[in-house]
């Protein structure tokens, strides 16, 4: 749609100012042509890398054709918002294997809600300026190639871990889009690909989910396993999950560009005390009512109490042997679903193996000491 007497270049500048006033770290505009990504998307689907996320395949190429998703769309306004909390304490949480690690993006309020509301406000501001406007906001909630759009708009480049990276901001940010039906001028990307020869994310991914540069096999990804997967977590990945019970940040933690990661200014993204770095046993003790209470308005709630317990059981199995862990697992088992029982049984086996190993170690030490003692001691 073209409205007479509208200076679209001036409007684009206003949109960027309005967006930043709403709290977006960056705002850029691109067109709807993603045809160059269709072959890569189809290959990813053909290889089954989407796992049980059947919606990824059901939409076909619509994901790479924004104008089919929202007919009439001419431009896409891409935004990003920082979410890194002031005290992320990554190392501390990951090293303490009896502490539950939650991906840092999920510690605060659900980003879908926060960003969608702000995008709606931006859409209304634009509508007030041009009188007639068709717009639709999206935040990781529809068949949209978000990272490819953001890259084309100039918000960064897609790294080898498949995430968007920015030279001055790292990758600790959310992406969102506002589809509009007006011919705004588009932005030209200014950042070249900056990964170079670095392969840290491929090498250090706990489960080897980054199967080649820029390609993630979701079926191996801890984020997928703890959030998207409905059924049992495959045996080969359970021990590699460690204490990660919701998501995984490892491929960002090892990225050199994240030394420039920006701290969030959005109060809604600050960590909730009830969730951040709590003992696995404490969270495992939550009944469903407590889980729903403490995850209200959080992205974590989407997995439900059953998968919450499933993930925690795996974390408890990976923790050092502790009689309290064994007792908690045994006490919970009769009151949970078959899915959770399956993971509790695995956790109990792991705890038993660790206890046996510890006992063997102690026995060896006793024998060594005894051999060194005088015969009449």
C-alpha cells in the first residue's frame, strides 16, 4: 500500500527512533525476498534436523516467503532486544552440578509477550502517522526465518552456531519482526561475516548438535531435548546434559564475540529469584501447583510440570552421589507419569553407579594404607 504525501524515508527514521524509545537495541528494515535460503531450508528439513517439530515442515516454504504468510507485506521491520542479566553467573552455575541451570533467556518474563507488546505499540505509532496500515508482529511464534531476515536487514550475521551475532553486541539478544504493507526504504547490511576460522561452538557443543558450520541438528541440541521434545530424552544425551534443565547457552558462552555482550535494560528480563541457580532437589520438590505459580508469565511454563520433572530427574542423575537425591527420587516415583518414572529409574542407576565407584575408591585407599602399616599395627 502506498499512501500519498508520505515521506517514507523520513518515516523510516522515525520508526527507528520510536523503536529504540520502546527499548529495542536496534531497528532495521528489509524486503520480503528470502528465496536464496529456500534450498538450505529444504535440505535441513529433508535431513530431519527439525526432529519432532513437525510444524517446521508443515508450513513448507512459507517460512522463506513472508508475503505468503501475510499477504500484502512489502517490508519487514526487524528488531532486537538484549536479555543478558547483570549477574549471569554462568561458570558458577554450570560448575555446581547439584544446581539447576536454566538458559539465561528464560530467567525472566516470557520474551514472546514482552516483545510482541512492544511491536504492537510500534505498529500503532506507525499507523497513527500514515492513517492506513496493515501490520503483524511476530516473535518466534510463526513460520518466519527470523535470523535470515535480521541478517538481511543488517542486524548482524548468522554465526556457525546458527545464531545472529553482532560485532559490538555479541548474540545475547532476542529477535522480533513487524510485517508492514508500506514501501519503506530498506537498510543495507554493514557487517560482514565475522566467524572466520573459529570453530569453538562446533567443538565445544556438549552433544555435537552443530553438525557443520551454520547447521544445527535439533535432535541433538540440549535446548530441543529439554524444551521441544515431548517424549523420553535419548540415552546417549542424558549424561551430556549435566545440570542443564531448560535450554543451553554453551555455543554462546564460547563465542569470542560475546565478550561484547550487552546487559539488558529491560526489567522484565531480570532473573526470578525462585528459578535462578536453585538446587536441583529444591526444584524437583515442586508439585504442579507450585510449578505453575513460580513460572507464571515465564517461557518455562510451556514445557509443563511433567517435562520439568523429567529434565530435573536427568540433572539429579548427573549430580554427585547423594543419599538425599536417592531418597527424593524414590519418594517421587510412585506419584509421577511413566515418562518421568523412566528418567527417575535412569537417575537412580546413575546414583548407584557413582556410589559403587566411590566405595571402590575408598576400598583401594584402605588397602594402600594397610599395606604401608607395620604388621603388628
